[in-house]
């Protein structure tokens, strides 16, 4: 049975948008694997070992995401997406050819600018080309594509680095980008007419400065004291000033970079907050578990890294399964079960001891990830369920920004709490053994560290339970029931 051209274009375009999503999501982890070889090859004259190569990309991504709606209204979704993929490919090639660390950081900013547009525009285009009754399933598949990148990223990055070099991890984006460009070509006719919009340079500048300062402060604050760091204090002041100026501008003269009307939608605001919290709790666990395994629990680096592999696979599968349930059962059942599983998994992790079997950390981590997998698709579906179609790209940009800020702020906050608790536990152990100074034996240091991690996981479990009452804040009309097979 032959399919009509529109259906074929929708299928090919969906594949292209999914590949672009996975490519963008995998980039940080692929590059992270290649950092040691990159630093050895280019030298250590610049702070290259992870901080600026990663932070420059993430900051640029965060800055551009809220601007994607304005770009779409002015130039059209298809044109903006194709341009973003082209920028991403060009920057990847330039990174692969970069002669020094400083040049790589410059091109990583350009690469992140393209990536920041790809994600929200891809999400909005997927909602545009599929009927509303398919949105739950398509967002589930899109979310799974976000998981495929982090799952395969380290493996692909390691293989390419070993077989070729660190330059290969950037060059691999070229064939993938070309494939995406070909697949989405048929969607260009679906874009909206270009509208003539004024360029609000002042507002855009304030937004870029505020988001960049906030993201950079959160990224750089891990393991550092805010009160004792002039860099973090300055970043905080710049953030406050920039966002205060932006708020005044929006109130007095309006703002053209994104539509503030999206914040009048109760569902989007509530879902955005839940997206922020879910992302924070999820990413903190991904960061903490390997560190805990390789530290206080004494696992090898390989074993510690393996602890987060099962959770990623199960989370992706659960997201696909939940996509089939959207519109069939009450969303409150999914959200309630998701938050309960999140809390249970975190509580299991909080009870770990040096004698706990290896599979116990796998169980706790996987249960938490399964809970998160039950949350992402309902949150995304509800966030866009009552928004007008012309607001989707603006909303997707803000939604993407909230996800990324949830990652950064969660790690920054819980790392600070972790360090405070470790210091307090070490002080208590010093008093217990009657030795006010000097280093403690390694086994006691491990005990202090494990207690601190347990306290953090316990606090996160309480935070997950505290999210349960908020599911009644959503004002959701009956979501369309899925019918038939997807086009």
C-alpha cells in the first residue's frame, strides 16, 4: 500500500527531527570522553580539562533556547531549523580542525548556539506535523531520543577517540547533520509565513547576559563557596541586574524575543516548574552515583560507571510505554506513581552502607529513573496541551531552558549541601575519637562521605514526595485519545 507524499514527508521529517534531538543530547557526553586526549594534544596552557569546553557549549545552548520562538516567527520554523543544523555542522567541523584550546572554546560557543535552537524548534515542529491525539506518543518518542544520546554518547565517543582521535568526535556530526537536512527537507512547506518583527536588541541582550551569567554561575559554583568567590558574587549580581532590567522592559515597552503570554497558561507554568524539579533530582543522582561508587563504596571506575547504564535503558523504555498510555488513563495516576517511585528509589539510595551489595545501588537508581520516565512525557504533554500552536516554539525554548537550569542548579545546590554535610560528619568523628585535628583514617573518611550522600538522597526523597500535591494544580481538559497508527 503506497503512502501519500504528505504522510511520507511527515515520517521522514519525524525521523530527521529525532536524529537531530539525539545528536544534540549526545554531544556533551561524547566530547567529555575525548577531553583527556584533547588536553594532552593541545596542551594545558588554557583551562581545557572539562570546565570551559563543556561550560561554553552549555551556556550558549541555554542562551539561545528562549530566542528560538522569536527566530521562528521572523524566519519560519523550517528555515530556522535548517540554519541551526548548518551552524552546528560548521562549528563541529571548525572544532575538529581547531589548532588550540582557546579556538576550540570559541567554536564550542558557536556550536552551542546552533544546538540551543535545534532542540526547542524540533520539539515544536513535531507537535505541528502530528495531530493532537498523537502528541503524547510523539513526545514520548522525542523524550526517548533525548535518552538515546546520553546512553550511546560515552560509548560512541570512546570508540571514535580510540580508533581515530578526539577530532573525530566533532567530525561525526557532519554526516549526521547532512542526514537530518535531507530527511526534514520535505517539511519546509509546512512552515508559517514569515512575519516582519522588530529586533529588540536591548531585550535580547539583557536576556542573553542574564541567562549566561546564571548558567555560568551555577556551573562554576560546584564545590565552591559563593560567599568566598568574587567570581560567583559578580555572576549573581549580573544575573539579578539583567533579569530585573528585562522585567522592567517587558512591563513598560513589551519584549519581542519570546511571548510573555506563555506564562499566563497555568498548565505550562506548573509543568515548567515540575520539569525543573524533575530534571534537577534526576541529574543530581546521575552525577552522585558514580562519584559515590568510586569513592566511599570503593568500586572501580568501570563498575562505578556501569551503575548508571541500567537506569538509562529502563528510563527510555518506560518513556515509550507511558507514551502509549497518554489519553487512556488519568494523568494523575502516572504523575502520582512517578513521584512515588522517584521518592522510593532515592530512599533506597539513602540507606546504602559499605556492606550493601552492588545490586542494591542498581535497584535504587533504576527505581528512581523509572519514576522519572513516568513523569517526563505527561509533563511535556500537559505543558503544551492548552497552548495555542503559535506559542509552541516560544514555550519549547523556555521549557528547554528550565530543564537545563534544573540540571545545573540541582547539581550546584546538592553539591554544596554534600560538602557541608561531609565537613560536619568529619567534625563529629573527630570529636568521637577525641582527636580535634589531623587527617582521619581513610575508612572513617569514607563513613563521613557515605553519611553525607545518604543525607542528600534522603532530602531529595522528601522533595519528591512534596511534589505530589501539586499534580492537582493542572487544569487539563480531556486529552484526545490516540487512534490508529501514527502517520
